[in-house]
C-alpha cells in the first residue's frame, strides 16, 4: 500500500503474486494483462488495457478503452462486447 501511495494510486485491493500462481492460473503471459472478473469468479475480460500499445499520454484519447468498457459492462449487467483482446507488454518469465 505504501508503494501505491508513493505512486499516487488508490487501489481498493493489491495482489502480490511473487510465485506467479495467480498469473499462471489466469494465463497471463505479458504484463500488463488486464482481467475483469465477475462476482461469481468467472473471467469477463482478459487482454490489453486499450487498443494502442503505447505509453504516450496523447494516445490515450485515441485508444479504445477495452478494460474500462468491459468493467462498465459487467457493473451494468451487460455482456462484454470484446471479452478477449491481445495483451501487449513485456513477457512474463515465470520461475519453473
């Protein structure tokens, strides 16, 4: 929580997974991979945060916000339009 505060973030929960158990369970292969999980534990969305693989702030305005749209759909009780997209980022190297 201290690291989150230093970054100016305010998450409701933080999950640390140093052995990669949860990452493997959900099939995360790159970081970041976004997951939206319904209250019943099923995965509603898995993939990229948005449609543009860039860290430039200007690109955020042009990107389709996949994860945000999925979260809103779940909260509204609607089906997720794109339940899976291709995540982009650095490859996760799990220990054997």
